[in-house]
């Protein structure tokens, strides 16, 4: 079984030849040959349908869920606040996003090394939305044969009507997708009300239309071209594959030589393998490849060819598994090792990093304090002879309820904190900007630059305490 091979050249493909210096013609560009995937029933097709329903359900329903008095999942970019259920994240929590992306990358490496392109076949957004668009197409235009016949037919009223109906449904679904996408960044109830009143802002309108256009173009028109030519994952997957990786493979030793025959004929006596060359595996493939040519980068691992081939084997009375999920070693009769260095390393790193991030999120203090010293003046002297530094304090309440706070300073003996207000209350998920002055007798300073620590405590929760260090600038002490 080859590691990577290209699609077989088809006689009907209209190629553009290029003549080189050695007077040979080579293929530079091949016109796209439209793929008409056949609908198939089987355990992998049903599993794929379940994945589509679950993932789309999460995408379309989550923005409408409420948590207390706000949207359960909301990435409020203008306010720089990000809500996920009971968690509130702020720009100071950017490190969590970095670790989340690292976890996603490690998950991709781990599952690819272990089970091939299961992400592409079952969970990739391109796969999920393409399945929905093809489902709409089948219900309007008909099955594979009817769609092919319709495309070959001359343009008439029936063809225009079917095509117009299909694209109308596609556009409506794409617009709803764009609206839902924006609903993760703008409160979706308010967004819906303003959409009904035709009072959306320019940026919201732009992103709804942009995401709708991307969905309509990628899932409706480009389809497998995104997977084959645009997705970088198909290009570097070979670096994560080895001979123990689970892949969709054709058992050439059992299936070859292929050929048609009657069910009642002893094909072994005729020197034939189990493959009857019905091409059902090709007809159901969403990328239009022939899995019998070996492992190909165009294969997204959806296993629809497995369902199609198993159905043919059942009708012929042959054992299932001519095309199956297996490994390169298993096909060649060698033992398969699930536990191997790369899977152990990926799994260990993934488990440790996930556990560490989850522990950090669960144990983090839902309170933050940023201290910004006024840089317009190093320090100023008061009429009483004191030296002052001016600060701007940012109090960030990341908890789910309002708190009252007390602010003190430490680490600078003799210094006093002067605030413009006595009552410090910050609502849930809000940021309070508070001016503050630190005043000290210059004779108490030990140097021109000293350390001062701001201590913020919640009056109703002794566990909510944060310390933030800053610099105090004053005159150099007299010698």
C-alpha cells in the first residue's frame, strides 16, 4: 500500500498542457470534475450524522442559553470580557487562550497519530456544513443519478426552479449561520431584536454577510476543493502518520484481481478477488477518490466507503472488511502497536497540560488588580512637605457577584494611601478605574526608587485577596 498517491487521470478531464524545453507536454492545471457523492447507509454514516447533529446543535443553540442574567457563552470584544458559563475572562487571562490553543494542537497530533483523520471526517466545520448543504441538495434535486441528469439537462423552467430553490435555501441557512456566529460576540437576543428592526450596526452587518458568504461558498460550491487544495492539514498529515496509525484502507491482497461476476459464480475458481469493481466506494466518497489506489492525502477518513463496500459484500455473500479501518501493519500481516513513543508522549503532554490548565482555572482568584503609575511626573511635593506618587488602579471583579473591597498598601513604612472614595464596590464582571495617591515623608524614604505593594481584599470574602507591586519614585535621600 503506497503512502501517498494522486487521483487517477480521467479521460473526461479537460487538461491544459504546457510545453517545456524538452518538447514534452505536462499537466499544469486540471479543470475541476464535479463530485456527486451517493448517499449511503451504515454504521459510519450514522455516526457521522450524529456528529453533525451534535456539533450543529451546540453551535446554533449555545448562544441562546442564559446564565444568571447574561448570555452563557459570550465573547464581548468591545468590553474585553469573555464569559463561558460561570467563568469570566479578561485580557489579563490571555495566557489561558494560549494554553487552550496548545491543547488543541496536541489533541490534533495525538488523535491523528492514533486514529488518522477522524477530525476531518467527523468534526471539521468544513465537513459538517458541507454535509448539511448536500443534504439540502439531495432533498431538492434528488439522488446522485438525478443530480447528474439535471446538470446535463438543457436549461429550462424545471431546472431553473430546482436550482433557484436549492440556492435560496442555501442562502437562508448561510445567513442564519452568519447571524449565529456574530451572536457569540454580540448578545444574540439584542442582535435579533435589532435585526428585526433593521437597525444593525455596520460591523455586525459586515460579519454576518461575510460569514454567510464564506459558509455558502465553502460548503455549497467549493466543498472538497477546500480539503484538497486549501486545508494545510492534508499536506502535513504524513508527518504524524506511521505504520500503526488507524486509516481507511483497501485490502488489495484479498480484493485483487478485481472484476465483475455473478453472485452464484465461484470467483476464486476464476482467479478473481473479492472486489467486484462496482465503484460504489468511489461513488460515495465526498472527495471523489478511489480508495483502492492506496492511502491518499485527499482521503478525509469519513469511512463512507467502508459502509458502501460492506453493503456490497453482504449482498454478494462475502465477508465484510474488504475496505475497513485498519493499519498499514495489519494489512501486511504485522502486529499493530497502539502504545508507541509518539502516542505516549502526545497523551502524556495532553493530560498534564489539560489537568494543569483546568486546575489553574478552577483555583484562580476571581479578582485582579492592575496598578499604573502616572508617568507625567516622577513625583510631586505637597504644601505639607510630603512626597506623592499618583496611580490609576484597575479593580477587576471576575466573580459572579458584586463585592465590596478594602484597599491598603504595604512594604513602604510610613506611607499613606489616599483614595478619592471610601466605598469601593465593583459589580460582577465589571472593571472599576480608581485614582489613588501614595504619600510619604521624604525622610522615611530609603532611596530614590522604592517598592510599594497594593493589597486589595474583599470585605465579604476573606479568601479574595490580591497583591500587586509597584514602584514609588521620590527624591534621593540626603547623605
